C-alpha cells in the first residue's frame, strides 16, 4: 500500500511573524520546520510521498516550495497561492509553472477561514480567479470553517469544472462534540461530484491534551459515509498537528479510523485518492 501524506507544511523562521501564528498557544510552532525534519518524520511513519501546502499569502513562498520539490525526495506536489481576486491569475499561475519545479504545482489555496466576509468565495473577482485555476488544470483546496460552508457550496456550484478539495473536513467541532450544522454542510459539499476531502486536522480540533480515537471517530465516519473512501485522502497537517500529536501518531489515528474498511478502500484513503486528485 502506497502511503501519501496529502497535506503538510514547511516554513522558515521568517514565517513565524505571520498573523495566524500569533498567540501563546501557538508558541511551539514559531520556529522553522525544515524539509530534513519532515523527511525524517515521514520515513519513520512509512510515508512514501507528500504534498506540501502553502501557509503564506505570497507567491514567493510557493516558488520556494516548488524549487524544493524539484530537488527530488518525497515531496511530489505543491498546493500554492496566487491572489484569486487579481485580474492576472492566469499569468501568476503561468509564472509559477515557468520557474524551477513548476511542474510540481498541483493546486491553489487561499486561507478563506481567516476572511471576515463569510461570502468571500462568492465575490465575482474570486469566482473569476477560480475559473482561471480550472482552465490551468489545477485543483483548489477549500480551507473553510462550518459557517462558511454555504458560500463554499455556492462557489463549487458556480465553477463545476474545477476540482475542489475540502481541507481538514471543514474544521468540525471535535472538542465540543456533536455533529450538528457541520455534518449538514459537509453533506451538501459531498453531494457535489467535483469535491473531495482530506481526513486531516482532526487532532487539533479536538482537546489537544486528552483526545482519543473515539473523539475523532464520529467525524471520520460521517465523512466516510458522505464522501466514500474514493473521495477521501489522508493528510498529517504537520507541523500544526504537533500541538496535539506527533506525526506518526496522527498517521496511526488515520489507520485506526479506517481499520474497518476493505484493503482497497483503505488504500484509497491512505494514498490512492491523493494520487488521482493531485497526480502525484
């Protein structure tokens, strides 16, 4: 079984000044997380291939990640960033592809979860940008919270030619418990055939100190029921996951949550879906 980590990050000390890393609870993340450290963690966990995902809203970071992927090793794909609201999205994507490692660009993401406007994805200029991403034959990673699901559904419906992937199952309320509106919104997204989802980020939505597999299972089971194994993919969300669990423990949790599936179904979640969606 080929294991693919479809969602992790890398950053240097300069990124620690990013607003999303502020706050005392995130202090452990305010250091560099290097490719060498990631390689050691992935090797120890038995991960064959990875997809690195942007954390900074600047194309310079994406260029650095693409150049890193070009060096070979486990990193086979990059989900990068361009300004979706700009009129030159197609040119920005083309410039990234023309640089070192440009062939490793597999998708685009924006941290919509941090946007104050809950309908940011429905803005005409953003939809125009999403259509440009689709024309470039790239995917788009949806980073949204449950209250933004209606807007995400509207964007998915407005750009049906674009392959969307929901990051972290849409940030379910694991610590609070109860499926509630999250499950309803997830179901609406799952009804759209151009949407897949990542079994990732659950441990940091749980109680960081006291989470258990039992806490995660209702949310993982809901996603498996709604999307099916062929539209779900594992992601570690390293190093963010280290706030609650080390890399290997996160992968062990994913294996435990998929233990009741058939061998082919587990292979899809742990690698096959990511290989198909991202072409890695």
